[in-house]
């Protein structure tokens, strides 16, 4: 099994809510952190985040979606612990 290690300022998340911006008025999504770049010290695996919907990077590989957000572009609204 391949291990994904987020690069630089990236955080890999599992989306708990995810809707197209065209389908909803929701502008903030809720996500669970599943991997963090070694450069990020204040967010941990298992944390819940509120992230801006426009800031979610979705990569599709092998029929699976991988979701990432950047820690430094104002994408994260709050950490829920």
C-alpha cells in the first residue's frame, strides 16, 4: 500500500461534508485530518477542520479521491479539538 505524505504546506483531509458550490450555499466544509506535512506543527492527524470550500484540492488516482488543503492560504477557518 502506498503511503501519501503531504508536501510543504499541505494537509490531507477526509471530507465530512463536501458539496459543489453550485449545489449549495455552504461556503465552509468540515474535514478530518488524515495526514500532515512534517513542516506543519500546529495541526495534528485526527483534528477536525472547517475549511473554505474553494480551497479544497481534489486529486483522483486509481478511482480514488485524495483531498488536500494548504495551511498557509487562509483556507482553514478553525481547528476543532
